[in-house]
């Protein structure tokens, strides 16, 4: 521990450093520092947005064949299950059900329009 008054050069240097640390920056310097900080954060944000965009494009390119294959497989599966529906609609019962549904639908639209 340094005794008081023993080493005045260290005390003077320390006092000068404390005074500099508590001095306010001139307004121009402060504005420039803030502007640099804002510009850095904008640049960083722009960079991460670009990285995210490229990542999404690459992900879409990688996943699109699998999505298309799944879509075609699902369409094939559904067309096999629904193939009999066309012939069922052409039967007398199917025609009657279609007429009843059409009448109900028109009544509902008229009620909503009124």
C-alpha cells in the first residue's frame, strides 16, 4: 500500500486519469460515436438478415423435391380413395343428395344476404 504523500507522481497521474474519465465528450465527438455505433448495428443487422434470407432460400431448394414428392404421393392416395365417389354421385341417391345440398346452400346464402 502506498502511503499518502509518498509518491506524488502516481497520485498526480491517477488524479489526471480520474479527471479524464469524468470529462464529458464534446458534442461533435459524442454524435460521431453514436453515429458509428448505430451504423455498426445496422450493418450487423443487415448481415444477419442476409444470412437468414440465404438460409431460407437454401432450405427451400433442399426441401422442395421432398415436398413435391409428398404432394404427388398424397394426391395418388386420395385419388384412389375418392375414385368411387364419382360413380356414387351419378347414382339416383347421389343426385338427390346433391339437389338437397344445393337447395340448403341457396337458402343459407339468401338468409345471409338479407
